[in-house]
């Protein structure tokens, strides 16, 4: 059996947000791409944060008065850097898939941004592992 690396599982290219982008854009990208995690990068593509669907939902619920304010109008005014996680665990593309799985499991997180040479190159998520497992199971079924 051959060793599986993060580069074999990760999604790339990855949807990203830039500093100053709005929560409204984050919500739009998540909905359109059916994704739950958006890395935030600086102008040189260095990972500086992560916006999750959970954080976005918390922001919608906790802000504003729905009787007098429309959530979308509020979201256009709030930059993602006010909401993003800044202590983000990442992994390299040449790390083993087993190490990435261990980190997801033990840290109870849903994704690991993939960084190479200081720059964001992809993301590996729980869904990537499920897709990989499905392919292995299909191979077993076909044998």
C-alpha cells in the first residue's frame, strides 16, 4: 500500500478571503461553493486567519436588531478580519495524510489550511477524507 500525503487529498485552488473583505462576501462564497471554511490571506498569499461557517453564524445571530436592520446590510460593513480565527493550525503538502487526520481528530477541527513556503496552497477538510475513503471502498468493492 502506498503512503498518502496531504497533497493527494487537499483541495486546490482554494476559495480565499482577503483582509478587508466583508462578511457578506464570506457568506456568499460559502453558500455558492457549499463550503464551511475560508482561509484569509494577506497581499502575499500568507495565511493570516480562517473564517468558519460556525463563526459566521454566530456573527449573524449576535449582531443587530432584525426588526430594524437587515443582516445583509450589516454584513457588508463588517470586515472578515474582525471575526476570523487568527491562531490557525496548518500543515504542509508533504505531510502524511495520517498526521493530518490525527490533527483534525485530536484538535476537533474541521480543516487544515495547507501552507508551502509560507504561502497558502490548499486546504484539507473532513470532506476530503470522506471522499478519499469512498474511493478506497469503491476499489475494494470492485476487487
